[in-house]
């Protein structure tokens, strides 16, 4: 996913600045940035949606390479109530299972690589949901208002700023779906992926302590990261954005 400029337009008529620019010249928004560490520089202001999608893709690429390395591990450990370590030595997995059908055979993986994989997977789901929320916040019309009941049961009218600040991501999707006349969005194939990514993001952002049940907290997340198709998550989030605004992610070089 190539990072788009935040704003791009073309000149309607020739412009003479430091250099001459004919009509039709593509113009993007740049900004001068002043830093202590690298000094002053000019950069294209990036579109936050494609920036986060690009970040997610980078994490996916890293996760896939890590998963391949992790999966090369051959070492295993056997937990058996009737076989001891000396008995197990030299036996194949089939022979162990024949001797003790209840034996638990687990793989020994490199913890550091597993941690890296989890970190990359976390980066994927956080970046994907951030891209969706950025998109929604930008695409809601600046003059849009909606009315809904507050906690006291009173109706209140909310403008875009209040919607962006107070609405959940699902509520914002409903707003944009209404504006774009896409009422059937929850019936689309990508919707279940969006919900899975959103739930995973929530699990790691709002981590819940379960005291002595730490395995019950971590295990479902780790299983989801290893067994989910991260690239499919990415593709489905792009489909969601394209469904609501088909031309948003188009990039003209």
C-alpha cells in the first residue's frame, strides 16, 4: 500500500512562483518541519489512512517471515505419566503415541521469535483499526449533524466534532454508511473480518488482568494471531474502505 499525500490537486491555470508551473500540474501539500535531531526539512504531508495501511502491511510481511522461521523448529517435549525420559529417548512420535496414547507432545519454540511475531501481529491489528477510524473521521462531512438520546434520555444534536470525539468506531461506520447510502455494509464479506480485527485490537489495548488465570487471558489472543490470516484481514479492511468510498485509496503518481 503506497502512502498517499494528504492533499493533492491540479492547477486550473498556470502559476508563476519560484518556478513556472503550467495548468494541469499536480500539486501536493508539503510542510516545513523543524527538529532538533535532524534539522529543518520539507516533507509531503501523508494521508493517515494509507500511512497506517502501509504500516500494517509492513508488520504483516515481518510476521510472515517470523512465522516461517518459527515453524522450522524441530525440537519437541513429551509429557507422559508412564514413560520416563530414558524410555522416550530414541523413540519416534508414532512409537511414543503407541506406548502412551495419552502422552502430550508439544513443540519447543524460540520465545524471542514468538514474542516478535506477537508484537508484529499486534502492530497489524492496531494499524488496521487506526486506518479505519482515521478514514471515518475524515470522510464524515464537515457540516453533518445527527440527533440521538443522551444518558438522561434527552435528545441532543451532535455536529461532526462531537461525533468524532464521542462515537464508537461502529457508530461512525453507521454514520458514513448512511451518508454514502451503503445500508447493507454489515452483510458484506469483509464485515466479519472487521469485527475480528476490532475485537483483537480491543483485547490488547484494554488488556484485562485475570490474576491467577493469566493463561486464559493470553492464550486466545496468541491462538488468534497464529491461526488468523493477517493478509486477509488487511485485504478486507481495504475492501471496507473501498465499499464506503471507492476512490479514496486511488493514488496518482
